[in-house]
C-alpha cells in the first residue's frame, strides 16, 4: 500500500492495510532492539519509532490484537495479516511502533541498537547513541557482572526534599525466582515509591537490583509516617507474597539511629568543610554563602 510521509507525520500501515497508523515525524528513531523476545516475535530484530501513546493515531484498531509478551509489556499485531505493529508498556505512556510499517525510503539510519548482547551472531550491530535510564537498567539486569564475592547491578535514589534527620531507616531485600518475578517486584517498587513521595515524613529511598535480588534503604522522619506509607500499595504487595507463589525469599527491618553524625558541606569560596547540621547558610571561616544543605539521606 502507498503511504506518503510528510514533514509533520509519518504514515504507515500493516501488510494487508486494515491497520493504519500516523505518528509525529519527530519521533525518536530508528531504534533497533535485538532482545530474545523481539527475535521470537519479529522473526529477527525489532526496528521501532518511540513516541507518546497520545501522539500515535491508529485506524482499524478493531483488527489489532494485543499479546502480553512479558509482565510489563504487550505487543500488538494485525489479526488478519499478522504484521507486528507495536510494543507498549502495560503501565506507561510510551509506545514503540514498528519502523517496517512506514515508507521504506525514510531518510533514517539506526540511532541505537539495544540488547546487542542477545543478538544472533549473524547480525552486526554496534551499540550507538546515548542510553536512557531505562536502557541502562535493562542492560544492568540483562547481563549480571561481578566476581565470586561481589555482584554489580543498578541503583536509583528518589528523594522528597525533606531535610529532617531520619528517625527510622528501613532496610529490606527481596529475591525473585526468575526474571519475570524480578519485573513484577520492580513494578511493585515503582508504585511504592509513588506512595512514599506522597507522605510528608518520607525522606528518601535508595533502591536497586543485583541479579535477582532487590534492595531498599528508606529513610523516614519517624515511624508513624513510614507506617502510613506502607499501609498503601506496599500492604497489597505483601499480601501477594503470602497468598501466592511469588518471590524466593524476602527480609524486612526497621532501624533507629544510635548516633547521627554531623553533616559536612565544603565552602565553595574558601574550601572549609562546614558542619551544617543546624542549617546555617554562611561559611564560619569566610562568611560566603554556603551551598544548599543536602538531605540526611
Ligand atoms: Zn494487516
Ligand atoms: Zn526487544
Ligand atoms: Zn568559606
């Protein structure tokens, strides 16, 4: 079928033409995913344009079948001709549309190759372009690296701006049985962080994964605020652990400080290291304004 890309929109269609799609010509791409899922589902790699879902218009949507290809994602294909159309996260606002649906004369080259670790040997694909945080996480989880005694993974910090000293710290870890459970744990963790950020007594969380094991260090102004936040999505997630065959092992704990040491910030004018636990804003040695006081955690 004929499609005419204009400066503003890309127009594409499946092989039989029952499903048509337009998306902004500015959509990022071409990105090529070489992951094992894409190889199965596309017969090779998945060349895609990514855009906000709201910016992508489908026609013939009644012909699109959605298949849950992983706990976090679903893939769309034309129910008549089988053309692979798109991938989208179940929770999220983005969609990745197959580049093959669009006119083949698009003046584009591959910006990035993802999951090159899983590509077949007959495909040559250098990693190109900068990685997004999501790609970085996917990469860190795809190929565990480490030594006999140390494993490497990824970590992220989310903070509320609450500058009070922590009254309690929660330390937890949880291990999934496989990658699917790890994705499920991560989906719960994302929801938990949203609940935490809505609680004024929340200070910050540092969380991450090494292999199949996730960990959190969460700082709270007091135990009451922690309990309020944990009573939301976290409570539902804990019920799943005990009611279903979900996760290999888990440990949680709450700690109170035996000592909170001073908070030091270096003066950018004279180089003095200032104790800013009392939040004073001028250097005790040179009187210059000090950088903003960091949070305790
Ligand atoms: Zn079709
Ligand atoms: Zn893929
Ligand atoms: Zn100074």
